[in-house]
């Protein structure tokens, strides 16, 4: 009788894996250009090499930080699911930045049975909304924007929604 060792690949324990998906960045004493470079570098270190990052100083003294990452995944059972996207947490004086006019948006397009469902998740000032737009591939940009705007308003989120050639952009109303 032969005994064979049981071998399996363990990437990380679950808790360590969750912490690996959070990127903490301090904004203390950094110019917009330096912060932009650090965010881009840290995302690249986490395996996100194609992130579009923009940091601009606003006239009112605040900063606008935009991060865009596009991914396409086919869930046909032949490929492993994509790695989750890391979350970037900006902090000042050791505390995470929160509140203000910040807005976080995640957009997914799910294709199934010949139609596309657009899923938009929005976090703004402690309020969250998940908007689903079925058959988005057959609707006009204006119709998609109207549906997203209406559902965000129902959730108490005041935002400007634009859709251009199927690309969704959501910004806080000022």
C-alpha cells in the first residue's frame, strides 16, 4: 500500500487575502501629481496595470480623484473568475477620508441569453444604491441615463449621470 501526500495550492488565508485587496494611501503633504503617481504605482503592484488615474486640485481647495479600470470577463465555466479589484483607501492624518462630495462607482455589464444587463453600484456620502438596467444593449444612451438617475434619486443620491456611446459617467452634483 502506497501513501501519497495530499497537495493543494493555497494562495492566502482568507483574512490576509482580504487585506491584500485594500490599498491604503496617505494624502498628507503630497502634490496632486505625486498622489496620482503613487495611486497608479500601488495599483500596478496589486496587478492592475492599466488603471487610468487622475488627481486634480479644485479651486475650492479640495481634490478630485478619478480612477478608471475596465475589465472584461467571460463566465462560461472554462476560465477561473477574475481576481477582485483592490479597494483604494485614501487617508489624511492617519484617518480614512470620508464624506465630502465623494462618490464611488462600479459598473458591470452582464451578457446572458443575447441581452446585456447593466449593473451600477454607487456609494456617496454614506448612501448606497445598486441600479440594474436590463436590456441596456437595446436602449438609447438617454434612456439608460434616465433609468440610472431615477433609481439614484430614489436612494437619496444626488448625482449627474451621462451616458455616451454606452459608457456611463456619474459625478456628484455640485
